[in-house]
C-alpha cells in the first residue's frame, strides 16, 4: 500500500497532506460500454484535485465512483488507508464526503436557509418522533444546526436571499446555495461537478474565491471537475486528465499544460 502519511509539496510551494483516497485500477462498464478503463490516482489531504477532459471522457462517472453512486466493475477505492466496501451514497456521506451536481439539484420551493439545512441531515441524531414534537434534544439540536447554517450563509455572502425560495434565484446564486448545502455536511472531501458551468465571468470569479476559501479556511480537500482551463490551472494543486475513459495525464498544472497528449486531446488532433 502506498504511504498515506508523507506530505507533498505543490509546484507553488504549498504543502499538502498524505493520501486520503486512492483509486486503484478503476474500470467501469455499462453493458458493452467502457466508461472508465483501468485508471489509478490518489487524492491528498488539503489539496484541490482537478479532473479534466473533453466531453464524454468519463469525468462525471469517475466522480460517481468516488461518491459511491457507482461501484467499479474492476479495481478498488481505498479511503483512509483501507479498501472501501460497496456502500450506498448516504453511507459515503456519513464518511465525510459531500458533493454538488452538474445539474442543479435543489428544492425549488424551499428557501435558501431550508435548502442548506438539508445538508445537516447526516449530522442529526434525534429521532423522527422527537423532531416532529420539536422539544428537548430535538429543539436544542435544530438550534445548533441552524446556527451552523447561518455561519455558512454569512461565509457565502448570501444573507440577502436566506428566506428566498431558490427557484426564484438567478443561476449563479443557485450554484452558491448548492455549495452551501454541501458545506453544511462539514465534509472532509468535497466533490464539485462543474461548479461554474453556465456562469458569467463575475460569477466564476466569485465561485473561484469561495472554493479557495473553503480549501484554505476549512482545510477541506476538494475534487473539482471543470471545463474552464483558466480556472483549473489557477485553482488546482494537481490535475488528472481523462480522454475516452483513459487517463492521459496526471500531475501539477504546469506539467499537464505542456503534456502533448493532453494538448492533442483538447485540440482534437488525430494520431496515426
């Protein structure tokens, strides 16, 4: 087993921790279609790890493997130095892994505050009966959870929409609310599936700042799928590149940027 403790120094001199998760020879098939083919890489404590590639490369499938939504056909997912057994997504969430989605998955009729509160579910201990009566332990617990959510609302600078139904919000703010819901679970590992898709320049700048702040202030390890290469190169400590389900690059942003196979994949250069 690879050393999970030894720190790693990034190309900009920042020290990140040991290996939190290791994907070992992951293959994922859907019938005769191979979405991921024999890919291995690791994720280190405190880093921003990007997964990039052209459309159809298998990036979201890989994120679904990491989040436990898909079980690999072959290979193993190791978490905190141990092989992870087949788990349901809620069990993975209980391990401290949270995510956002490529397509916004919020409750449109609920307020910003209530949407973010749903992210606290895995941390709630009181039973359904006591929650329904809202007394004793359940009352104290909800007060504590609401206080935690209010801190996230302040952190993301969305106090002005805390009571607004999210279905009325512009796209960029909905994306920010979805990030808030994921943060409410206090994840150790945060998975972001194209968090800036469809955003204008100003919205991308805001989201980039919040991602960096989450990583810096909370120490949260982040795995990021993103098509904007400027954003990827600015935010990431290390980058995995996929193409047609295969890994064609893995390393610091500068190394990946100069990888001929990566350049060819993005430019659509054919090979003899």
